[in-house]
C-alpha cells in the first residue's frame, strides 16, 4: 500500500464538503495516510474559521470536524531541525515544510491543495 502524506488543506476540503473534496478522496483511496502531529491543530483552525464565517452551521461543522479523528491517519513525529532547514531552503513555512519533510522521509505522495507547497514538492522531487 502506498504511503501518502495528507495536509490540512486537503483534509479540510474532504471533511467540510468543499468542491475539491471528491478529488482528494480519490487521491487518498487505498493508501496508508500519514501526517505531522500539527494536522489536528490546523484542521481545528479551518473549522474555527468556518464557524466564524457561518455561525448557523456550527453544529454541522463540528460534526464534520469530528470525522477527522475517525480517519486512519497516522501522526508521525517530524525532525523539527530538519523541517526548519527545509523551510529555510524552500521559503515555505515551518508548518508546510513538515509535510514536505514527511513526504521525502517516507517516499510518499504529498496530497495538498496548497499551490505553493505543490510546486515546491514537484521541484524537490525533480531535483532528487
């Protein structure tokens, strides 16, 4: 089974029924999913922003958020010093660099909707 690193933008689209959610689901199907431990905080922040924008949908948004804990995503420790170095090298945030680091470390596809992170991952893969 292929390893895939899922980031908050992709998981948020899936959980909260965004238009890209179906494509994300297709990409994640039949894969071993991993993410850095910060994934939960990032998805919680996405949920909070949505609640603030759409307070009448609070209950539905919290229910969708709760589905994240039932998904088979293994949280993996990231070598913070390595992620920091990767962030410096690529211009990414330390948060985004942690996803890229995992992708490199485990040889897994990075599943993200973040255009900058996608471009950096592609450049990184072609340089290796």
